[in-house]
C-alpha cells in the first residue's frame, strides 16, 4: 500500500510552473491510485515563514492555495487535503543565526535569509513526511537532498529503536520540465518574483494571459527552434506549449520550424486558456464560499491529525514516553 505525501508553500496563487511541474501530477496520481492507497496533500504554512511575510497577504494566499488544490481536481473525499499550519507546532523560524562577517565583504548576503528556518526547513519537511508514514513523495529535483535527509532521519530512528516504524520514503520525480520566468528565462517561474508579468497564474483571465505571453522575452533569431542554451525564452514557450498539450517538446518544436514567434505566442495563449479555463472557474466558485472551504480544510486537518497522532503515540511508546499496553 502506498502513502503518497506532498506539499506546496502558500506563498501565492499557484502558477503554471507549479501546475505543470507538480500539481497536475498529484491529480494524475490520485486518478491512478489503488483503492487502498492513501494520498495526502498539504499547504505548508509553517514553511513559508522562512522568509518575511505580510500576515494579511499570507492569510489570503494560504486560503487561495488551498482553493487552487481543490480547483485543479484534487478530491477532498479521496485525498486528504489540509493546512499543515493547523497542526500544533511552534516553529521559531526567524531566529537569526550568529554569523561572522568580514566587514569588507561586499557579497550580496541577505541576512534575513540566514535564520534557523532555513536550517530546520528540511527537518520540518521530514517531520511532515514521516508523520503519515509516507512511502512516496512526488517532488521536483530541487528536493532530492531534503528527501535524503528525511530517509536518514527515518533510518536512524528505526535503528535506534530497533524497530521499523518508518518506511523509507521514495522520491517520485516528475518528468515535466522546469518552467522559466517569462521575463528572465535564466530564472525559474516563481510565485515570489517581483514582476507579476513573469508568471501565468492559475487565476489569470484570457486578456491577462494574452498580454503576459505577448510580453514574454524571446529572441531576435528568425523561425522557432528548441535550444535551451541559445534560445531559452523561445524554448520556454515551446516547453509551456508541450507541457499543456502533454506532448514531446521536440515534436512540438518541429511543427513551428517554419513559423515565427507571433504564431507561437498565439498558440501558447490559446492552449493556456484551454488548460486554465476549468480550474480558474472552479477556483472562483470555491472562493465565493469561504465557509465551505473552511469546512473542507477542517475535515482535512482532522483526518491528517488522526494519522499523525497515531504515529506520535507509537514514537512515544518506542522511546519510553508512553506506557506500553
Ligand atoms: P516560491 O517561488 O515562492 O519559492 P515556488 O513557485 O517555487 O514558490 P513551491 O511551493 O516551492 O513553489 O513549490 C511547489 C511545487 O512546484 C514544487 O514541487 C516545485 O518543484 C514545483 N515548481 C515550482 N516552480 C516551478 C517551475 N518554475 N517549474 C516547474 N515546477 C515548479
């Protein structure tokens, strides 16, 4: 039996990179799961606190992220969808680390980044993964190291308690390509990048999509070809198109070799609109009823807690903090 667990930060409405790179895969896993497999998807509020956040904005994006998970087709009856921050954790993320800095050091070290949250982030993530005895974690390749730490922690707990309480979770990589910023194709598309025109949100309307794609950075070479080194902007549009169509990017590129950027941008716009139409409509339907969303979140939190409390009781028993029956 599989226990599948993954999470998303509540740092903004998910963008098309999140969708093609992660969320769409979660929906696929839900569709393909065996009846007794367990799927758990979490909005990881505590993890967002590694960086400074505006509380009012965070509250909005936290609820929007939850709504987006339901809107794309995760079913709160089939999967457990919940806010990780509804769990009782007191997480001091912003404690500054004492670092010695060379007074002449001109390097761009942003001290707000150097806090305990950054160090404990992978440990908190491991705690989330292990609390549900997760066997499979679908994540991007940037998460590989975190998952290794998680397996190490699980293994060392199992060894020291002479038990096999925690399965060692496997990483399930998503084959989807990384989607890049529309404005700076040397960076990935990100929720927290300053320029809003650098990303397509799940909530963008037709005109916004058209304007953002029209303004996407490409190059001045003629024709269209897939070459991530020489033509990152153009290639990113092809990746987007291929991702939405679920086709091979080289096959898609072949169809555009005699066309120009204009034709490519029109087709990317159309296919994005097609991809986002339903989730977007569902998102706004859900958001119009905050009471219903809260009820879904409470139900998810309750189901998640049932499992994690059971695990915690087993941990307590194994380490000698709970009477054995
Ligand atoms: P932020 O920019 O605020 O750090 P993010 O956009 O990177 O946020 P996360 O919440 O950290 O999003 O990640 C959610 C999931 O989306 C992860 O599995 C991550 O690998 C994936 N993901 C994030 N950005 C992209 C992208 N540009 N292309 C493909 N997948 C992405």
